[in-house]
C-alpha cells in the first residue's frame, strides 16, 4: 500500500509539474516589471538613484533624465531664438504630439556582483549596465519605475550557467525592495511567450597589437563613435568595465580590456516611447559590450537585438515593428562596415 501511495504521489507530482509547465507556456514568462506610484514621483526617484541605490551596491552611470523634454525641444518647438531673433526650428515636426510628463533612462550596474560573473559569462555585458526606467504619461496621475526582468536579460544574452544566473537574479532583490518602498508597491508586469530565434547580434574584429592595445582601442573607438554619430545615433553612455573592476579590486584578469557603449537613436526612440509604448524604454539605451581577452588578437562585440523589444514587450504596431527591424539591419551593417565579422 505504501509503495502504491508513493507511486501515486510521484505521478501526482509529475502531473503537477506538467501542468505548471503548460501554464508557463500558456501565460508566458515575465519580461519586465514596473512598480507604480501614485502621483508624480520624479523627485523621490531622483533622490533614490542619486543617493540611495549606492547603499545596495549599485553604481549609476550616464543618467538621462527627462528625455521627453528633449523630444519636445527637437520636434515639438516651431521657433527658437538665435541672438535675440526668432527663427524657425529646423527639426520642427507639425505631427509631433507630446504624450509624456516624464521619460528617463538611468544606466546602473552592481559592479561587485557583475565583475566575477562577467569572468565566466562575458555576454552579460549586454545588460551591464541596464536601465532603471522611469516614465509618466500625461493625464495619468501615476509614475512607473522598473526594468527588464533579470532572468529575461540572462535568457537574451544566452547565459546558462546556474551559479551565474542565481547570483545575478539575487542582486535585483534589494533593488526591487527599494523601488517598491520608495515609488509604490503596486506592480505591473509584461509577459511574453518566446524570444526571437537569434536574440543577440555578435561580431569579431581582428586586433592589431603591433603598436599597443591602447593604440588599437583608441583608433577603433574613434572610428566606431564617428560612424554611429554620422548615422544619427547618440553615444548615450560609455562604461570602462575593466577600469571599474580594477578600481574596486575585483579580479578581472581574463580580460585585457572590457567596455560597454550605450547606444540610442533619438528619432527611432521617440517613435516608440512617445507614441504609446513608454514601457519599452526599459530596453533603452542598448548596451553593446566589447572585450579583448588576455593576449587575444580578437575584439569580441555583442548586443541584444532590438527584435527582443517586439517579442518581450509585445509590440504589434506595424510602423514600430518595421522601425525595429530596420534598426537591427542598420546596426549590423555599420558593424560589418567597420570590419567586423558577424558570428
């Protein structure tokens, strides 16, 4: 009897596990999470990112506050003053409609946690730093603050190491607790069914160490920045990960160099965030990591594809979907044009 009941119990467990898996497939995976505060929480948020998140190990780099104001200045302002004379604003767009009271990107990293994890899984640079995102719609008395779910970040960059996953996910617990206490405990999540077949774009560049690695890096970064800026991208951030780890006495000997660029295309971003999908800003700006392993003659580069926005955030608007696909193609074209081999 005991054997039968144990056998039956095991069958029940297997059945429950199958049901749970089916439910996950049916309802999807949590892609992003936002805490909702009543009213305008901008001052509270700014105090939190500037003064409080450092107490739980997070470092703020390249804050971009009130992007909505920049949209309004660029496309929603018909005239500007130059030397006391009113002149037509060259970028004025009569179809521009202001929809946001606030939109902010705040790139943060928990350096001490992430450093040792990057030693095992360099691709984690695709979300190191990541955006602690704030937005508030006009006419709605609520502020949203949140980020892409850490497990989704790991899935996108392709990290499978169980120890790395556990440590990275655990590092978000104190952050979420702080956001919940400071902003509001009501939560809104975005769920998704599956990631794109190829969530990352990755490239390899030959490294010329004939002079010095520093000379190669300086030359490469100059060409990279010039090319992206010529194509109307903004270099929205730069983080010298190798330097940060050295400053923090974090062992980082696997790499001779490791840095991350944050990229933003202003018109593209306005077309999504100011047109009904400010939540998708959790993915902005895009982190593109670059590293050279010790003694290697290859520069490795990777970035999450923007196609992840469509899959994770459930973007269906045809114009937005087209703009996302076009930007992925354009970025790949720029990188291969710089001499990168797409992997």
